[in-house]
C-alpha cells in the first residue's frame, strides 16, 4: 500500500474537488491521491491510473489560484460564461477605483444654481432683471423708420410667474365654479396664461384638420407643471453636486437628471411656439383644403428662439416676399432652461475619474 501513496505537488492541488488533500494536511499524515483507478498494463501487470485533473476534464473551469477555485464553489450555481463575466468584473474592480472630479461637480453645481436663480428671480418679479429672466417675450415689431423721437418700446417680458400663477388661478376658479363653463373672462386676470390658452383653443376649434392642434392645446394647458419639475430636479442636482465636491462618495445620475430637465424645457418651448402660431393666425388652410401652416410652425423655430437677441426690423417688411416678424418668442430665461441642462449633461461625462490602485505603490 505504501507504493500507492503519493505526495502530489501543492501547486497543482488547487481545486476543491480534492478533499483528501486538505484532510491530509490537517492530520499531518501522508496524502493519498484521490480518484485512483486500477488498470491493466500491456504486460498484464496491474498499475495505478489517475483520472484527469479538473483542469483537464472537459466542461470544468480552469482556475488561476486557490482563491479563484473557492470563488467558483461559492458561485457554482452560475454557468461558465456567467462566472467568466463575474471574474472579469472582479478583476477590474481590483485594478482601479473611481473618484469624483471636484471641478466637474462645481460646474454642474453652478449650472443648476443658475436655473434656480433664473426661476426664483422671475417668480419674485424683480424689474431690474426681468428682461433676462423672462420665459417668453412679446416683441414690439414696429419698424425703426416708423419710430419717432420719444417712442417707447412696447416689448412685453413674460416672467415664469405668469404661467405658474395663471395655471393655479384657473385651476382654483374651475374648482370653485364646476358648473360654469366660463366663470370669469380671461381678460380680467392679471396673467396672460388664461387668455393665451383660450386663443389656442379657439384656433384649434376653427381648424380641426390640423393634427398638431390637440397636442398644442394639451401642452400649453399643463406646461406650468413642467416648470415646477425643472426646479425640483435642479435642486436635486445642486445637492448631489455638493456631495460630490465635499465627500468621497461616488454620485451618479447627473446625466439622467439633465436629460429629463432638457426634455421638460423643450415642452415649455413648444408651449410658447403654440402661442406664436395662434397669434400669427395659424393653422391656415390652403385652397386645396390642406393645412399650409400648422399651429406648431416648426419652420419658424429659429426666429422663435433668436428673436430676443435681435431688435425691431429697420424698415417695413413686405409680407409677400418676406416672412413677417414673429409676435411671440422665447425669452432669455427659457434659453437658460434649455442650455444649462445640456451643459450639465456634457459635464457629467467627465464627473468621475478612474484611478488605478498602483498609485499607492509609489
């Protein structure tokens, strides 16, 4: 029996499939090679024939070390592909770690605070900055050559307070007078939200062929809610940006929050575009009965977004050859709500930095 006992190489005994190896080490006695099989040699003599090692048996994983073998025992309910993916992920986690870039967090903090500042100053209605915090603008399109000495520009800047409080006012009046279709004329309200909503509804009812009419009416009716959601999301970005700058914890979700804010800001822009279309007399029906200009006239989107930067036309516009100036446009505050989330989304791509553990070896 002595010749049947062997002392195998420990470097090869790395699999949990050899329990006798660990038992032999604990007892201090000789370790017998397990899974021995008897076979007949060519000369008829009996010889010992060991079975294949686990790394030689098809279908069993090949281990790099003992700890990896123990890991497989713990996760043996998974397939070989799942285990390989797990081992690869664990290896990556051992190779490096992430830290937050303080500069990127600070930039996202600034952009989020800018959104909140614009909304707060516009709702408080500070006259000194009303031009730069307005959500919409009703420009005075009187040509420069028709403006005499002492002419006062009649451009109206509509703050975020107008749609928010106008929405609340209309909702409370509807709840107070559920049986009356029109309890009070919109003109009696200090806010333009109700009058614009009635204007859009009237244009949509006059031209039911416009497929965008119902969308425009629905968007304008509820877009004040999106403004409140933007404020909430911007506040969340401020909080996690402070956490990224002050602590060592990894924060995620900047990009997702920024994309949601951008989509909500575009909803606000579409609401203003609907008012612009209604004030221009859209939708318009051609002689053949088709819709020539929808209430959401996206062909004038560039004029709608840039009218706040340009002044009144120098001379009278010939409407037969040139498109008329837009009577309703996006304000600087709305442009901030569009640009700032886009900047946050781009900055979030550089918010985390990969640091190898080898930096501690220096």
